[in-house]
């Protein structure tokens, strides 16, 4: 289990998480749960991290990454690239 999977599991303990793979549009990790998918944007101080933090309203903001929810935030993030 990756550090991002572990973190999302603590942020969303009621829903098992699993690494799905790399997102083709962004090259970032993608994690799924029973109900949603999340694009993992590492909180590394990059422009992508700042943008993800600003966009995130439905996903989760963790210590290691911002987890953008696939239905609403993912598309907005991809448009910003």
C-alpha cells in the first residue's frame, strides 16, 4: 500500500481504497474507492499542487497529497494544465 493509499484510507476510513494506476492525461496516480475515484496530486509546492488545493471542494486535502474527486474536480484540474 502506497503512502497515498494509506493517507486516503485514514481520511475516508469507511470505504476501502486501492491504487488503480497512472492517469493517462496527467501522469499522476489514481486511487479508487467503492464510491469514487480520486486523482492524487502530491503536495510538493508545485503549480499543480497549488491548483489542486484551490480546486478541492469535494475531495480530500491530506498532509501528503490533495485527492481530487473524479466527477467534479478532475475535469477542472485537467483544464488548468
